[in-house]
C-alpha cells in the first residue's frame, strides 16, 4: 500500500530541510484524509520527498517528523523502530553511571528523533507515556524492542491531556511483566521511593538529577528550604550533603509525606520539616534571613502559549518573595520547566524580581536538563528546563 503524501505549500520546506520536526497547518498545501496517526511522506510543492512523519488532524502540529531520508521500503518496519530504541539506549549507557544510578530517561521524544513518546527507567522497569496516536499504533513494536534490549517489566501510563487532545485510546497498565509499586530507585547513590502508577508524570522528576547533585555540594552546614518539594529530591540531597536542617514544603499533603519517607529512607532522624502549605504563602510568612539556601522548583506555570503572561507574573512573584527572605550571602536555586518560557525570558523575569528586591545578585551557575534528556539540535523547543543558581548579597 502506498504511503499517503502530505504536500507543503511553496516556500514552506525550509524548516523541514533544516530538520525541524514540526509541521503546522498553515504550511500545508495538501493534507491526506487518512486516520489520525497515519505515517505520511512529506513533500515540497514540487513533490520532492523530504521525509516521513505522523499525521495529526486534531493538533495545530499536523505532522511530527521522525525521518528525513528516503526509506520508503523500511520506514514502517519493526526493525526501524528497534534501531531508534537501540540508538537511544546506547546514549544512556554512555552518559549514565549505572553502578550508582538506575533511574533515567530512556526515550525523550524529539530529543531522540522519536516524537510522541517518553520512556523512563526505574530500577529496570520501563514506564512509557504515549503522547500521540501515531506512536500508540507502534506500541507492540516498542514493547518487543524493549524486551529485546533486556527490560523485563514495561508499564504504560496514560496522560489525560493526550487522551483528550490526541485521541489516545490505550489506558494505563502493564504491557509486560509487573512488579509491586512503589519501587526503590537509586540516583547518585541516593534512594527514592517511586510510585509510577499514581504519582505525577511517570513518578519522579528525573530531569533534576545533576542539579540536585550541585545543591548537595553547597549544602554542608546550611539551612535549606525546598519549595514545591514533591518527592523531596532536593531535600534528601541537601541533607546528604551535610545540611544543618532541611524544610520541605508542598501544597500536597501526600507529597510532603512522600518527601518525609524518602528522607527516612536515607537519613532516619535527620532534622527535616515536612510542611503542607502553599509555597507562595509560606515564603511570605517565614522569618527573614533564616534560610541559607532556597530552592524554587515549581510545576510548569505556562503549559500553553496563552498562559505565558500569567506564568511570568507567577515566576516573578515567587522569586521576589525568595529574594526578600533569603539570608545575606545565601544561594537561590530557581527553575522553570515551562517549555513556552525560554531561558532568556526566564532570566529576564528573575532579573526583574532581583531588581525589585533591591539586592545585589550574581549568577554563579546556569542549568538545564541532563544528558539523558537530549536536545535535538534542530528542535530548540526541546530545551524546556532552565535554572539559575544565584548568590544573593
């Protein structure tokens, strides 16, 4: 059966020739009337083949490209997808020191030239999130490829927004094997309890591994506040680095209870405050000059382009509160995981908060996601995590 063709308008092929993976509706001259998720061949206005992608009628991104070579005879074979997973796995074996870390991202969508899928590994369990219909059709092939790579336990977790927006029909459940949840994972020799069935995302924020390690190196003898703590990742690292005390704050009672369990898993009896409170309110009420280090790692304030203005206000407000309360000579670790706010805009927001606090502030580290969350050089939108370590006088 011939592969359907998506034809671009005249002059709209430049970004595809530059290997950007997204095609928007305004660039399309001819959109095939095939079902959601069909693999299509993409051509320019003169019918020159440019590559292949997944068709979507339900999204502004009408096609997500995964291949730029002419592979008509092999592009839809299981062998092709197996090779993509092998390439992704080879990168992780290079960048992850697996003797001390068994939790990492195995597949990072466009960052691994495989749009529409996230796969995280937790102590040998692969947790998949399928984000588009085209990838959902490939789940049997992906499952088999993971088994061939040696993974005995594979769980698929449905994402509500993808179910609604992208017509994903597969629910959560075990695809292969199965273990009791939660599982205990190891990251830089620090232990964490992970519930990938009921927890946020795939169960743990694996993208902060290197930034948590950086915090540990600065924590000896310090009083540390970790806001939006969720699993308490930053908290446990700070404690293991010799912090005098650590307070973990999250609006969710379940989150702070989990943070407390993770602290006890590593350092039972450590001076740790697990506080269920609104982080904005808590920062406004705490004593000035008490904390030496404050961590701001909020959830994505801007989940769409329409939300950017409100998100900017939120990021400025939370950073301003921290600037006003942190001890002189303290360190502020501040992050944004909003893809719609790039690193330049984030730095401008934090600059505005610093200026309003009337304090001298210096950047001593600029941070982003780790190597197991690779950024496709042709897809700068993939650099979603950005962070700053600030020295506050």
